[in-house]
């Protein structure tokens, strides 16, 4: 065998060895996720994850199946053929089921996020107070909110207490005078403020928004339809002027899809299942 043929044979052998090494490499393990939730079995179904639980006894709920669950290895309650308990679960997710990769543990709950109802307008000189006390009553507050809601540019409403709030069941007008009425609109804000001032004499903040309340509700309905069974909850946020959605697992691809369709940050997704760090 000449040197040239020997070199070709060696190159072929190295190529075969390299391909064999690549084919023998193990695939990356699937990502794992965790959540602290109720797991319940009964009412005709096996172990399932529950986001919302009906306050009956025994409780009732439903959600994705949990694969690999063994009640004999966890503490739980039982009544009428129903078994349940709260746990931290870790596993892989196939889009419809959670397959456990480690034994369930004690639940770890985080503080739920709070909504900021701070008035976005700067406080007027002298602080927030009624400009016309005669029109700062419970009746005129309701009238102002009802009037605002009839505008096609209406984007939401909320109230923020000015100071210590009287019990509204005892002093309705005092309660109304102790609030800043927050109204959001698209379009001409000065005109809308004057329009509301015709009926409301209490503290008032009129601020702008990119999307109306009707637009947010339309987006919400579309998102709910698209997510189907993956949806857990959805609601327009008045203060943030967006639609907030909770689903079992919000992928980056899904976020990009909604950002491209509705605009960045218009639909905000949150996942029940969190990546295991």
C-alpha cells in the first residue's frame, strides 16, 4: 500500500470515528419546571394540578395531569374518595402534562404582586381636595364614572384615597370627598376633564392612555381564544393599560407572537410553571 492510499484510509477512519462520537453524544435533557400548587385526585380524574380550588368539602378542581404521582409517599387529606394536598412539584412539561422528576416537597409560596393605584397626576398646589364640595358626593361620583364610561375614548377608572378613609357605609358623601377620581382616555384630555367637571366637583385626575377599555377587552377575547385550555386567567389592567394573562407555561415564542400582533408589552404573560434554577 502506498503512502497516498494509507493517508486516505486514515482520513476515512477518523471521519467514521468522529461521526460515531457525534451520534453517541447524549441529547440535552428537557427543561424542568416547578410550581407550588394543590394536587387533587377524585371526581373521576387522576392526580391533577389545580390553580383554583372550589371551597367545598371535599374540594373540587381540575387541571393538567401529573405523571408519576404516588399518594403513598406524600402526606395528604382524603374524603369521599378524593385525595388532595399542597406541594412543590418539579418535572418536565409536554404542553399538557407535568411528569415528575423528583419527589414532591413542601410548597413555597411567593407574595403576590400588588397593583399600584397611585394617582398619576401631580398633586395640585395645596394638595388634593374637592374644588366644588357641593358636587363631591357619592351620587356625583357615581354619575361621573358612569358618564366617563360612555365615551368611546374611555380607557378605565379607579379611585385613590386622599387620606384616612371614612367607612363608606356610614358617611357616603364624606367617603366620596376623600377620594381622587382617576379617569383615563385616549384623545383630547382637556376636553374630557371639562366634560367630567360638569358633574364632579371632587379631586380629579384625567390621564392619557394608548388603548381604550374596549380595545383591551377585544384583545383579551382574542388571546383567550388563542390560548384555549392553556389559559388560566386574563384581565385588562386599568392602571397599566394592558392585558395581563396567566397561563401554565408562557414561552418566549408565545411572548414574541403577542408582541408582534398587538405591540410590545400590550399583552403580558405570566407562567404558573417556573424554570428550575
